[in-house]
């Protein structure tokens, strides 16, 4: 991974210091999981945001609370935008978001943070976004970026449109109206979906990527679960959702280069591994500039990275220690295995784990 802003020697040095301090902690009072001494952590953490990682959050919380019985963690899957707003206003201790904070958000105030400190984006969750569909008699579907953009922008309105037929010569596509479902709430999944289409089909998807669905077309649904429910229970439906929640729905293959590629966690992780950090941000902010234009069929470019948004210094030091302990767990190899087993997502690379750990070592 190309970490342009955070020097690797510094990261390694901080990570080594973290490892030493973690060993010291394990010899003392704090435990997270496994055979460590009984934890003395106590308190309540409130977080919220991305509904995409709801399954992972539930699994993380269960594991962390089992090892730290004095801690209660609440996570509200309210959507990325709502989560970031609640965190900024002081309504939560951390946020989960499928899109990193904007320049405007970073320039604002964070009521949870100590005076003069700011918040940072730490990647903790990698998942493909699945294009889910429910069309009678159709189990396999190929789409390219232009066709997918035209469907969700309202320019292609029937399943037997010539563009879809050309991409799916072996399928029997019905002469029926396409019912396209998008997120009605402010959603990082929407921002990632829109970013992919804006970069790969710019002549069609002319709107800037944002948490708000940009076109007056299709049907809106609240949260990831709302989109999945609408596609599952409707007729001739198509939508987009975090792949961990696609369930038994059929999913489309995307054209990457000259091939049609099904999503896999591994193919999503390959895109992240080849993506640099976003330029011109603080050294401890690990927002990623995802490589949407790849032509490598081993990569699946319609991917989201969910971030834990935390203060680099908390107004309440005790809450800061709780947040730090929890996010250290979910970003660790053990925590990533928990998410992988619960949601089928891709774990962070060893390098990215180390960089997140290095930043967390400085949180207070």
C-alpha cells in the first residue's frame, strides 16, 4: 500500500512502542480477549453510523464485552452521515462511516474531543458492495459501468434494453420495468457507489459523489436492511448493498477490463492494497483514495472501506481510553478475524493493521 503521508519508519517505531505498551498492559489490569488477566475496564461507549458494518459491529461488541464484562457498547446503525453528525455534536464517542470525513467536516468542531484537537479516520472494515437483483428467471447478470450508471440514473428503464441484452446474450431478460432501489438516508455506501460510477462512467454519472443519492429516479429505502428488503420482496428489482448483507439474493458481475468479475472479499482487498492515502490530510488520518479504475480482473473496484472516526484527544480522558481499547481490538488481527467470520469481509492487511495501531497509540 502506498502510504504517502505517514512515513513507514515512524509507523514501525510507533507500532513497536505500542506492542511494548500492550505487553505491559497485559501484565497489569487490562484484558481484551483470550487468556489475558481479568479486565478492569468499566464504562459505556456509544457509537453509531454505517449500517453496512452492523453485523461486524454486533460481533465485535459481543467479543469485546465478553472479555471486558464491565464495559457496555452501544452501536446504532443509523447511516454514515447520521453517525458522523452525532459524533461531531457530542452525541456519541465514536462513529462508523463508509466515507471518510470531508474537508469541511474536518474543519469543524468536535464536541467529544478535547479543545484544540480533531478527529481522524481509521480504516477498520473492507467489504465489496454487491449489485443485488431479483428478476424472475434470471440468476446471472453482467453489467458494465455505463449500463449500471444508466439504470440508476433512470436512463435505462426496462430489463430487455439493448445494452443489457448485449451484455447477457444467454439470459432471458423480461420485457419489464426495472425497479432500482437506492438508499434514502445519507449513506457512505451510496457515496462509494456514486464514486465508482462517477469515475468509471463519467459521461452518464455526472454528479459528484456524496452520501445523498444524486438522481430523482428509482425507489429509496432506509439503511442497508431497507434496500435488501425492498429488493427481496419486490419484483424485477435491482439495488446495491454491502455484500455481507446480500443474503440469498442474486448478485451481478461487474466488467473489469475485458472480464466480468464477481465480488469476493479477496478481490475487494486487492483494490484497497493498491490504493494510496488521500492527499493533503493530517498525518494521522488514514483516509484512502480507492482505485476505482482498475482493469485487473483480480480486483473488484466497487468496494467500500468503513472507518472508525475517533478523537486524537478526548475531552473525557476515561472515555478516550475506552474508545482506544475498543478500536484497538476491532482493528487487530483478532478483531478482523471476528468480522471475517461474522460478515465474510476482507481483513485489513498486516501493513494497514500496523498503521492503524500506530495512530491509536497516540490517541488519548
